[in-house]
C-alpha cells in the first residue's frame, strides 16, 4: 500500500517519531501538558527590569504540539505515513515534544519599551546555553526588541524539541509582555539558523520573518518541505528573510546561494542577502544585527504582478504533474504512479494537498 511503502522507504519518517517525542508503545490517550504549571517565573510574577534574566515558562499552545508540528513541517504523504505506521503499531503521538517544567530560557528585556509594543526575537542557538550574543544588547535596546532563547536546545538536541521550544518561548513572552505581532521574528546561528528557516516557513502566522545567520536550506525537498497551502501563501506575501553570512564562510555561502535560488524559483521575493566582510563562520556582530533588523522590519512588498505571474507558473506545473499521476493510475500503471506521486510530494509538499492525498488513497 502507498502509505506503508512510503514509511518503509523513508527512514527520515521513522526518525521523525523520535524527533517529535512519539510514544513507542501502546498508549490509551494522547499526552497532555502537565496539570500543574511550573512555579511562576520572574517573568510571570512581576514585570522584569531591563537586562538579562534566566526564566522558566509554563504556558503551552497547540502550535507547539506534535500533531501541529507534523502537519506544518512534514509533507502531507509523510505525515500520513507516520500516522499510519504509529496506528498499526498501537502507538500514539505524545502531546508535546517538550516538558516546560524541565526547560529554561534566557531572556533579555530592552531598556526601551516602544509605544506600539516590544519587538520579539526568538533565537535558536547552536550551543546549549541560552546566551545573548556579544554586542547585541545595545541594538536590542535601541530597537525595543526582547530576545529569548531556550537552554539545552543546541545542535545536538532533537529537532522537534528545538522547534517547539522556540514556539513556546515566543508564545510565553507574548503572554507576559505587550508585543507588537508585526515585529515577531525568529533567528538562529549555524544549525540554529536552519531551524529558524524551517520555523519561518511553517509558522508565518507567528513569525513575520527570519534572520538566517550562516545556515540555510533549499526549499522543496526533504530538508525543507513546503507547508500547507494557506501558510505557504502567507509566507510568500508577508514574510521577510535576511541571510547574513561571513565572506570567508564558503560552505554556508554556498548553502545560502542554493537557498536563495530556490526562493526565487518558488516565488519568494521578500529576501535579502548580507555578506559580512572579513568574517568566517561566526555569529553576527551588533553592527550586522542592526543592519539585518532594519531590513527585517521594512514592510514586505512583493511586486503583485511578479508574484501572481510566478504563482500561475507554479500552479500549471503542479497541475500537470498531478494529472500525470492520475493518468498513470487510470492506465493501471500503479507502481509508476506511486513513484511519481512520491517525487511530487517531496517537491511540492503541502502545496499539492489535498489532491495528492486523495491520489495516494486511490493508489493503495
């Protein structure tokens, strides 16, 4: 059957079970958040003074639940294959991939509180401590931007944990401070930057853009599937991406080039590349951060005619490929149709649903 075949053929799907904290034995109910929230953090108990703080958070949002992470981050057929494999084994998704009672965060509150509300940057770190990068505090003060980062969420952490912690960090800050939703961004360095791009793509309803410091992936593949259509259209229209990499960091400049080319191919035009002179693979300086924030906070304004024409071309190509799968199935060439559909799912992800999912069911 099509879904079982996908599950057998894609070890990444099985890795996603661990990646998202999936139960590996039969359970009677989906895990819920802890009934008792952790003791109030300083952020919850009283307004925090400007400066750095170590805090804990206790509020959950369905946006960070495993079911929603799967829906947004995996392609539709891989999502369905994982869920079918779990059901067949008598297992179930846990509710969340993290327990906030065991998590901690670094928080920086700027000296200035803008009239329209704070800006917010959720930072995905490559290291395990939740440090504020050197030289950033003055820039955050001038911008009136809160910084939050999860501890124990570096490159060695499971990916599902990193995404969920960044979402929960942003959500909890927005519950405790007056934040301007138009100034909520995700950022990261190195491996954390690749997670930041994944989050910007899958959660454009939370993050209005991303600062990608020396780490990126190309759109439309296993590393970065397209999200469901309604999120994808929002990302194209409203999200900003700023790529920031050192001129001597040749590996990550090459990754950026592939990512930027894929953005153009997939009709994403609110992108900007900044190359930092005389630097290799290192975090952004305060001056580089200031320039990146200026670009991130500029109004997103893709040319309407350019965007519409590009979208029309994508839709024609998608329809042709879906029609080709349906034609193969109608002629009884089911194995060829399945292979074509799997390739289409990897390339177009959520943009191909729900028709891709219906075709998969017909080919079982």
